[in-house]
């Protein structure tokens, strides 16, 4: 028995083919207007379904990864701080480092764009189908130390299982608690064994990390594993935040 268009639409929804259902009217009109062969129309409908599924999957990955914004390298002003290692940033942006289990350490002066680049890498990785976990280091450490054992297991699992972990603004508050240092050690050790990449951003020079971790042996083992198989990118220059603040002040003074 032939179905009419509404009934076909309902059947598609029932079969959870909402991408096809959404474009059915348009594709039928298009086929009638151009006397398109059936197979061509059918291929287009299939493509519509696939497109919708892919974009939903990407959206879900983005929602779960912990990023609060979708940054890219195109919104980055490379002229502002010419010493920012542009080639190395683009190289990381190819995401080859994830497949190779290499870490990215983005270290340098405040406001020079380390977090921006790290977020852009994380976002690009979600678009490319990788499982990503982005965390602000201090807040995840604080959260972990106060969490119940069940919550701690869940947090740790998320940080271990992702293809890419971004630890943003590490040591922002300088000294970290013993519990936080242990978490960092576990995460770095386990991911190192699994050859899973970590991107760390910090405005504290690596030589000082031992001071913030408090325990020399622990800091050596963490650093050792982070630095072995890693790309170290130094960010030098002036703060973009200050530039923005000056711009705001100037425009406020002018009004
Ligand atoms: N060259 C740039 N072009 C465009 N925006 C930039 C640039 N550098 C930094 N920004 C913007 O300035 C703000 C601060 O940059 P970001 O947070 O990346 O700095 P950071 O190096 O991580 O600083 P901190 O060490 O204090 O964490 C962000 O909103 C970021 O998007
Ligand atoms: Mg930062």
C-alpha cells in the first residue's frame, strides 16, 4: 500500500530518521522540479540523515568535553605577539600529536594566548571525532579534593579515558594541595603508560614546578613523563588582556 508524504514523514520519525524527515518536503519538491532520478533523490536524503547525525554527535562531544567556548586559530591575531610560535601551534592543530601520544606544553607569559590555543586544539579535536576532556587545573583539583570517592572515581575516569586531556592554567594558584598533586601524578603516569596526550598550559616556568608540587621526587616523575615525547611551546610577549582593557578604558573615556 502506497503511503502519502505525511505518512512517509511519520514513518521516518518512527524509524528515528529525523534527518530524512526534516528535508523530505524539500527533496520531493526538488525531485519534481528537476525530474531528478529516484536514486539521486534517495542519495540526497541519505546524505541529509548522515549530516544531521554527524553534527549531533559533534555537538554532544562538545557538550561533554568541558569547553566553555569554541575558539579557533582563525580568531587569533598572530601579529599581536610575533614571538608566539605560530608554526608549532598549527602543527599541533593538525592533531597528529594525539595519534602519536605526544604531549603539548604551552608555557609562558600571562595573556599571551596559551589557553586560547589549547581551547582551539581541544575544539578542533572534538570536530575530528576525538574524545576530549578540557579542565581548568585549579578548579578540577579543588573539586576532586572535596568530592566523594564515587565522584573522584568518575572525575579520574573522565581524565584518563579521553583521547586528549587539556589541563589549563596549571599552577595558577602556585602551591597545590597534596591531594591535587597526587591526582596530577596519577593522571600523568597513567596517561603516559596509555600513550594518551595531555596539553598543559601554564604561566609558571617549568623549573619552578617542583616548588609548587612540594615533593621533589613527585615533581621529577611528573615532569619526566610530561616532557618525554612532548612539544614545548614558549609564549612570549605582552598581554592581550591588557590591550583589551586599555581599549575599553580609552573608549569609555571618549564617551
Ligand atoms: N594574539 C591573540 N589574538 C586574539 N586574542 C588573543 C590573543 N592572545 C590572547 N587573546 C585573548 O586574550 C584573552 C587572554 O588570553 P589567554 O587566556 O589565552 O592567555 P593565557 O596565555 O592563557 O594567560 P594566563 O597565563 O594568564 O592564563 C583571551 O580572551 C584570548 O582569546
Ligand atoms: Mg591561560
